[in-house]
């Protein structure tokens, strides 16, 4: 079973909202998923992505493969993360 971290589309027509989910690679885009670990609201200005980085790191450590879009969101979130002093 290949596990993927990818986007699931929700929301009304012409007003998309995406959930970042962990799902079996064989399940459909908007189908069954294992865990929801974030959201992405493309029409919102400013901070439109929220990710649970602890869970993303966990799933990647056990072999889940992020999609290209989710991987870029994760890189951007890690780059903009506040540095603990």
C-alpha cells in the first residue's frame, strides 16, 4: 500500500477549499482518507495554508510520499517557520 499526502477538494463551485490529507494512493482524490493534516484556501489573501507539521513529519518518516504541491507547501512552511531561541 503506497500512502500519499495530497490535496482533497471541498467547498462550493467556484470557491475551492482544499484539505491536506493522508490517503492510500489507490483511493480517488475526494474519496476515503486516513487522516486530515491541514487546509489550503487559495482565494484567501495572506496566510492561506495551515499545516500540522508534527503529523506531516511523522507520515513522511514512515514512508508517505507527498504530492508535488504538498511538498512545496511543506518547504515553504519550514522556510517561514519561526526559529526557536
